């Protein structure tokens, strides 16, 4: 069981540049499908799709096919916690 001993502290953050504010507004209004993740990376919006190991991964146009991931193995708990 995890016990939280401290309460989060609200901090004041500067609003950022107008471009960054526009990126944040765009990110918040995006209709991101289930399984997709969108984030701001290097000043651009980057999106990626993740699916659980073993489930098909749809590759959009121009390929428009499903990638069979049933032979992919998930890392073990030990491998997942190892530092690179």
C-alpha cells in the first residue's frame, strides 16, 4: 500500500509564448481516439498509438493494414524496471 504524506503544492507558472499557448489549446481540443496519445514534443504536437501486446496494430494509409503482434512478447517485470 502506498501512503501519500504530502499534499501537492500549487505553483505559479508563466503563461509561455503565444505559440506554446496555441499548441496547448489545440492539444486540449483534439479528439484523440482510444489508444492514441498526443503530446507536445520539441514545439510540435506528436501523436502515437499503443496497443496491448498480442493485439493487432492498425497501420493507416497508405498501407492500411493490421500488423499481427501476437508473436511479440511483453517484457518481464524485471526487464521493464531495468535501467538502460
